[in-house]
C-alpha cells in the first residue's frame, strides 16, 4: 500500500489534530485523556456528556451536555472536530456507540478511538474465550470503516488501581477478609496500566503530525497507528509482585493474610457459571482468570510497547499501590454489567 503524504492532501489541509471531541470527559478514562490533551496546549477539547450528568468536567474542556438520541444535535456538535474519542461506562447502552459513530460519519470526522479499551484484541485465542469480545471489536471497527474513518485501539490491559481495589475476582485481593488467591502459582506476569498513563499516551499520539510531510520525512506520525493498536503499559507484574508491593506500602506481613491458590482454569469456569446465573462479577472473574492463564496477559514480550516512542514515563509500582490502597480505604465499589 502506498504511503500517504501531507504534501498530496487537498488545499487547506492541516497536518495536525487540532479539535478533539471526547464522549465521557468526566469518567474514569475520559477525564485523564481530557486533562492530558489540555496540558499539551495543542488542542481545543470539547467534552460531550449526557444531559443530567453530574460528573466534573476537567478545566480547559468545553463542556456540552446532550441527549445522545438527538442525532442532529450530536452531528452539529461533532462538525468541525478532527478526532473523536469515545469513553463510556460499562453500563452505557451498547447501541449508543454505534449511534455516535454514525453521527461522526455525518459530521465528517476521519479518526476515532472507540470505547474498546483494554484487551490485546489481536490475540485470537484469548478473545474467543471472552464472551462477545470478538464480535464487539470486529463490529465497531467495521462500523468506523464504513463511515470512511479510521480507528485506533488503545490496548492497555487492566487498570492497576481499579483492579487492585475491585475485589478477589480481579487481582485476587479480598481486603475485607485479608485473603489473597493466587492464580496457579501467582507468578504469571501480565501487563497492566494506570489511567494517567493511558491519558498521556493518547495525548502524545494526537500531538504528532498526521502524515509525513513528504517522502523524505521519517518522523513519527499518527498515521502509523491507524486501524491498529496503540500498545500501552505501566507495569509487567505478577500477583506476587503486587502482593510484595502491598506489603511494602501497608506494612503487612504474610502472616496477616490468608494465602490461597486456585488454577486459572477453575477460576475461569466458576466465572462462566456465575455469569450464566446473572452475576455480573462472573464476567470479571472469567476475564481476569483468562488473562493470567499461560501469561496471555503479557503482550509487551510478543508485540512490544509504544511507551518509549511516545515518551511515556516509567512509573513507580509502590506509588500506584499506595493510591490503590487509598481507593480501597475510600470504600470504592464497582459492579460491571455482564458482557455476554
């Protein structure tokens, strides 16, 4: 496929992303992306929130409250935007993203980051074991391509602070009972990311030129990621690494905890059964168990990372564990909806 150059674009083409629209700018992921985009000073950021939302919108973001069912209004807001980023809670109706993509097409947007953050979607063996994962990912990519736009998938795996506090279905920590369940032997390493790191990655990506200027331009450009993954990570860690970090941060000892072991296969199967019974945490259990199995959650050793290319910082595990501890002590509670 021949390369695309800025010099060959129509008159008036600007080789930078200037106007960025974010759906869900007050949410977990959207807030960090919006903050980091504003920090660059290179973008005008518009945040779309549903009418009635009480989420705090980051400073520097133009807040627009909208009924997502009002397509004409959504199209009007998106017209003139260079890039659309969709971040929504798991509770959001699944068809809402489709409507946003269609509106983006009518508004002429050419680049979209869809709301499919997380799993390394090119690993077919993993994806087929996550109910609905292949269908959702393929479907949203197809929808974006059908409107004549390009997509970029943020592959960041599990969010560290969130997953630490989520409960035993995630990283195995039951803080109420002071019980930890290790998957298999607890030594399988997976990639995991912090929300700020994801925000920095997106901001760095959107601050690049869109295309090389000409054949002699070998600089990094956003076009290198179009219709592919942006591979981000904060840590490559095992459960035992996390537990050691927790002990350093909290002052706990092994004797303070009840330590158990369970196979990833057994935990996965239990998650499937819970999901069949309508328990939303069953989906979380099968998802985490599957990623810890056979090191399938480690994508940096198979695909590499884009951290260094984008100038992302090296983070401190204990600092992030400390923040996770604060999250736990705040009474954090999150219940995902079933994805089946």
